[in-house]
C-alpha cells in the first residue's frame, strides 16, 4: 500500500461535478459547520459523496473530522458515542442521525494505541486516530474514500476514487487479500455495492471467496445480521441474491437454503417491489422464506415421534436456532417468522370456526402474502390462495356465505364417562 504521507490529494471543483451544497442534508451541513467553527476539520465522506457524484440521492450523510468522539460529544448536546470496534459519534436531529467518525490511521501503520487484532489479522478494534490523508487510506474501496468540503466546494481524492467511479469499478485500497484478512465482511460489502451500483469488481476481490466466506464465522452474529439487512432491505435484494447464490457466501450465511430456489427468488423480487412502492418491509419475512425448506424438513422428521402441532413448534424453534449461529436474529423478528409459519396450517385447512380469528390475527397479512408466494412458486394450490384473496375483498354477508360453504368439519366423538356402580 502507498504511504499516505507521500500522496497529495487531487482537489476538484465540486460544482463542475454537479455536486453543490444545496444537495446536502441540512443537518449534515450543520454538523460540518459547527465543527469547523469550533476549529476542527470536517468533511462529508463515503457513500454520500459517491452517490452525489453519481447523481443519486444519498440515503445517509456521514461526516469525518479530526475531532475525537469526546470532542463531538461535548460540542453537540444531542449526541452519543457508539461502537467498540470503531468508536464513533451519533448526532441526533429528531429522527435523523448524522454519523461522525474521527480520522484514523491506516491499519498497516504499526502504531501503539487502541488497536487489537487476532493472530491471523482480523481486526477486532481500531481506534488509533490520525490525519485526513491517513484516514483515506484506511477505508475499504476507492469510491468510498472521497471527501467533500461543502464550504470550499471541493472534492478531495487521495486514492484514485474519481477514476474508478467513472470506470464503474470497485477496487480495494491496498492488496485485496490483506484487506479481506483484516475484515472478511468487506467481501459482503463488495457484493452489496456491486448489486447496488452495477459496478465491476476488481480482480482479486473474489479470488479467495471460499476462505473469506469461512472466516465470516469469526464475525459477531449481530454484525452479520446488520449486514444482512443492508444487503436485502435496500431495494436491490434480487441483484444481491443473484451475486451470492453461486458462491460459498450463500452456504455460510444461509446453510439451509438451496440454490435456484424459486420461492426465494420471488421473495427477493417482492421485497424490491415493495420498497420501490414505498411499502414497509421486514427482515422477518425474508427469513421466513429463506428457512422455509429447513422448517418443512424438520416437521417431516419430528412427526415420526411427535404430534403434528408439537412438531411444528419444535421445528420452528430448531430452524431459527440454527440460523442464529450465523445471524443474531432479534426476538421480534424470530417471533414474526414463527407466527407466519404457524398460520400457514390455518390458511391451508380453512376450518370454518377459525376463519374470523385467522383474518383478525396481527400477522394474517404477512402469512397471506407468504401463502401467495408459495402458490406462485408452485408449492401450494392456487385455488385456496385465491379463496383467501376473495374473502378479504367481499362484504360481511358474502364472507359468511363463503365460510358456510366450506366442507363441514368431522365431529369429534365424545368419550362416555363410566358411571360408578352404586354399592
């Protein structure tokens, strides 16, 4: 890797690149201004600068500064420090959060301080602060190491990010194998950006994909769940899945999910469509789809020795527990998955006495959507899925008629109590 001290930033007029102060989130601009007025360096950095240069609207705006997290905390009343691996400050403006990170030294500079790594190079903590130019070289991709000074109207490029952006190329800063050894999650980020931006991955990023995938098991499951959410709940889930499906990444992240799974493909497309239409999405729904085959297989195995209802509950518990070894699924999402799965039996059987209760269940709509996907994938009868569609669209009178027309349920035989003999 180049020594940052020997590199001078290329400074470009931001207006000539169609990047102006008016495109910046006012809250992010306020953070930059207050830091500068307090005597600190402050610039916008990362994905927001990349997206502005591509003519896209950034989802988030991040700030880089020579102020420490403690300095930021003192300067902004509504802020807090977060993170142990990389300690940063979150400055809150209502529901909006501006992430503020302190310039850090590149990881290949051997300096004493708050840095910890495993013997094989995996970075566990890195809070050794540095200068602006040093900060650029510790970032992952060249296109994410661009800085924007909205007051001076300059784009600063230390690593050739503008050239790679124009070439639609994703390239690590430094040697790919070393960067992936420091943090194997960078391969997931590379695939995510490839799916989002349509860029080509530079040679070397996927050369050691199998080894990198295996090393993901050393990453905290909470961090992998966060990356899972970014990959599949940002509007390009299908593109991401197409990229990781034929790679060892799929086997590591979703060991129970097969390749060429039509149900998964439909769910990814459905998620992207919902996001495009501004409708809500939840990781719970995708997890229910990704783990469905494993859940079904466990039911088949467990019903040999257990009653069907008990088998369903235990199968759900086991399937989710296995996935939690990889992704730390929050309880609210695992409960969502379980509810959607358990409701499938009610939707399939359509017992008359359960219809109204099923329709009023808080998870009914999600379970119904899941049933529709199963029907579209050829895994369930279309006529029953259509019946549930129709009953939601009819008035109360027609609804009662539809319920009445269902096949009558067999009566259970009552056991006669033995009468005690009178002595």
